[in-house]
């Protein structure tokens, strides 16, 4: 490792974990001034014992500092040494860049968490930030990232998936492009189904986020197409089905409702759901695909087909009673789609009855709960109950601010609410409109 590389990594990790020099000094037993010299490279950080203290103090894998990983309960006859001075300058630079990337991108899990967002970033328009950050990676040169171990890419992908399910979209906007870059580089280097599967999942997640935004950017087409291309090398029907569902979603948003149904149902046909003991994961995905197809049918105004597809999805859910988590998730998705399809078909009363049929706490994720609340608000407004719609949006904002501040449908609805006469029944609407970046001129 180059003389200043370890110090650079220590500083990045310390800052990422929101530790002061005094905090780290207390953990590892060195003075603040000594740590400062180490971080700035004025004091070479090559001593193995010091490096191991940094590993323990920061809670990170030893390999980040070029150390051989020590496993408890094992012994070694060799004296532990850091790999110092054995690599060429070019190798050292590559290694340092890769380790720095891992530290900044959060590739090794909680120990590499990014710093909490600054106030200026937190007050930004989430839709604009997502469009810009994802646009950089989707419209620029194909992700010039550094390859990473598959386990690290997997961990970082889990982090951004958790960001999505918790509606932490500003955090996701910073992390997901880095994950895609690492996934691209890793899949090019290893060319394995596992690597392609991780990349496909990252692009699929990007597609899911982009469907919440105004469709004018067209970015969801790019993300879903790349997801499909990566999925082709993944050799996993579930990954392929989810990627194809995102292509269908992009088609639906562009008004190709019949094509969206065809693509979604074709993906369902490729899953293994027949026989006495089908894969629960395949059965759950099959039901989810039928929910998506029902939404496309409702967009096309086909009430009978939308109802039929949701009834089929409900029958699929009943096959998962022995798998409570998947059964609960699919059942909640079916209720959510009954709300949204009823609203799309102009039947607000039915939509609200469906929304009231399931306690919000039974919805598995924050993202799904917030979506249900937004759809309920849309139905209330459609039923000429603007105050109810506003109160429901406020409830959704308390639960998941980024979801409400990001969705293009929320901005449209709030713009409409600003034009109704019952303003007295909606106190604070002007401030809410600012928070969701809606304007009376939209």
C-alpha cells in the first residue's frame, strides 16, 4: 500500500462513520495529533500493529489495509505482515482507488455507511436529484467503475434495496449509481451468472425508482432495457421476470397498454408454478406479475380484464398460505392494486372501500404503505373529498417524506388541490405544496 493510502482510507472511514479524531483516538489509543499526521500522510501508516488497531477501531475488514484476515481460532506460523512495498506503483494506485471506492460507496455494509445527507441536500427536490444522478450513469459512458468482490456488490445492493423499501430516495440517489458502476465493472471482469444477476437487479431497482418520476426523461426505458440485457446472462427466471416487468411498466407509461399486458403475462408464463410443490418465490412473482398486468388493463379502460387478473392473483396468493411472509406481501399488493385499478377506472368509492379493508400496518414495507396512501388520496380527490385527500397525503408524508416529495402524481394532485375552494379545510396546503415541489402553474 502506498505511504498515504492507508491514511486516506482511515480518514474516509472515520468521516463516513461520523467519528471525530478524538473519537477514533479514544478507540485505538493514539493521540489526536498522531492520528492527524497519519491521515494526512505526514506520518507513514505502515506498522502492522497500528493497522490492526485501525481495523478493530473502525470495525472494517482487514483486507482494506492490505492485511491478511485473521480468523479467530486459527493459528499461523508466519509472522503477520501488511503487504507493504511488494506491489508496483500502478498496482498500489489501483488498489487504493478500489479501497477508497468501497469505503465511499458503502460496499461492505453498515461499517461503510455514507455520511448523513447535509441540510442542503436534504432540502433538494428528490425527483430532480434522482433524475440527475441516475441520468449520469444511464446517459453517460457505461459505468467506469472498479470491480469488487461479488459479496461486496451484493451487500451494497442490499443497502440500496433497503433504501428503496424505506423510501430513503435521496440516500438511494447517492448510492445506486455507485452500485451500478461497480456491478458493470464486476460483471465485465467475472462474466458469471451471479455477477450479471446483481447488475440486472441494480438496473431493475433503478427502473422502479424512475417510474415514480415524470416520464418525460425516458430514463426508465434505458434502465429497464439494461436490466433485461443483464438478466439474459443471469440464468435466473425470477430476475428475468422482474426485469421484463419493468420493461412492461415503461411501455405502459408510454401508453402501450396492450403490449404491457402481453410482456407481463409472458414473463409469468416462464415461471415454474405448476405441480404439487412449486417454488414459493415463483408463485409469489407470478401473482405480482398478474397485479401489474391488471394495472395495465385498467390503464386501457378494460374493467373486466383488470378484475379478472386481480382475481387470478388472489387465487395465486391462496397457494402461499404456508409461506406467511410471501402470502402477506402478495395479499397486500393485491389490495393496493385493487385501489389503484378502481381509481383508474373512475370508481373512487370502490377504491376507498378496498383501501379501508386492510390496516396500513399490515403492509410489509414503508414504500408500499406510502403508495397505498397516495392512491387513497387520489381516490378521495376523485370522489370530490379534497380535504380527505389532503389529510391522507399528510399522513403519507409523515410516514415517508421522500415518497410524497418525489412522486409526480402527488405534485399533480397537490396542484389540483390548490385550485379548489375548500382551502380553509386544508390548513398548511401552501407549505405542503412547496415541500412536494408543486406549483399552481403546473
